[in-house]
């Protein structure tokens, strides 16, 4: 570092080591700041602190001293730093020719790990959902268990109130869904309907290829885990009278990346829940954000979801877990 020196008719430069503090100015004081995490000296996020909204850089142990800027004028100074997203502040008065000390401390709580739940017959969840521009109460009731497509599945009955937006396509107001016990991923959706006098069965089946990008497995769920999912969806419409199997039959493949980004407290009509926030992106790694959901261990499912493409949303309004 080169410092400009001006005095008594002489102007020149002197070399100064970057580590060498500036000489304290007369009648100035000193402020000494140290950051701690669980009692251990720790650098804050980005190794920066703010003193009266001016940003300064700490050393690798989270220490900063105003001697490096020639001291501070007497007065009150607000010190702020952030560690793992949590901000701490303290206000300290600086006196001339004295050192004032500030310690900012964080207690880091171990974030939870959510194991996959075991659902029971009788479990009931009702959500207020905004789907295709209209509001519905959607109720899921676990009615049984069944082996299907090489999966051991939970069977849920799903009903809409009022009739779902799919009623205009002839679908009846209730359907069934099969969820794989080992992953809680949907395996099959089945609904019946009638259109122009022709009864039909509407079926969607799903298969998945999962590749973990952080962590060994999607369950137990923890902040920091992430995975890529390739989903193969088969949609089929069979007219039952007169029988025309495979009247419609088509496939779709999507690739998404899921990242568990945070542990948050969420309030919905059913109450307040501690949740893991799961963000889903289009494609692999961080593409466009498709959706976010908040999974609750207490409710054994997502209690809130937002789809940013369709603007569909849902919030849990009621639930009962069978004994």
C-alpha cells in the first residue's frame, strides 16, 4: 500500500504494509468487533460487517478493529453482521482515546432431518387450492393399501368441492391416487367420466429416474439435499361403452431439479408448522423456478405449495392423522 504524505512544503509517498494500521488520529477512539458461532471465533457471511451502514471486511476469524481505518470519532455506532442468513446487531458508544468492544454471537441449532412417514388408513387432508383460475376445497382420504406396478402403494380417494374444473371435460368429481410407500411419489391417478354420452376411464401412470446431486437419498429429507428427477408420464383414455380401449394414449417426459433450501415456519389455515422448503427447477440444476412447497413432518405432507408457471396454489386447511 502506498500512502500520500503532505507536510511542511514536502509532498511524497511512503510504502505501508497492508497489515499495518493507520496511526490513530488525535481525540479518536477505537472499536473492536469479534464474531462468534457456538462460542468459536467465526467469520460472518462474506466476511463483512456494517458499521453505521458502511461495509467493512473482517479477517478470517471474524475480527475487525477500527485502528485499520485510523479510529472512529466519538459517538454511537451500530454494528451489524450476518451469519448463515441470520443477522445480529449491537450499538456501542466510542469514546476518545479508548477501545470499545462488540461481540456478536450466534447459536447454531442443528436443522431437523425428516424421515418418511408411515401413513395410516383414515388419514385425511383438506386443502384450499387455486387451480386453473378457480378455488376448490380438495380432500384426500387414505382408504387402503395395494400393490401396483411393482410398488407397494397407499390408495387415496380425492374429491373436489365444488366440482373440479375438469368436470367440463366430463370427469366425475372424485378420483383415486396411488402413492409409493417408499418415496411418497404418485404412481397412478384414475378417474371416470362421461362425455357426449360415452362413459370413459381416465388414467395417468408415472415412473421416475432419480439422481442425487447432494446427499445419498431423498429421504430422510434435510436442508442441503438435492436431486434430479426424470418423470415419464403416460396418459390414457379408454371408452368403456362401446369399449374402445386406448381411445387416447400419449406420453410426456420432464426433467426437474429439486433443492431443499431452508427450514421455515409457515402459517396456513390449519395452523403453524415447521417446514422444509423445497424448490423445484426446470431442467437440471438451477434452471427456471417451477414451484415451491413446504413439507411438514407434523402434517406428514406439504402444507403449502406455489406453482409459478400456472399460478396454482394450495394451503392446508384441515387434517386428521389416524391413530
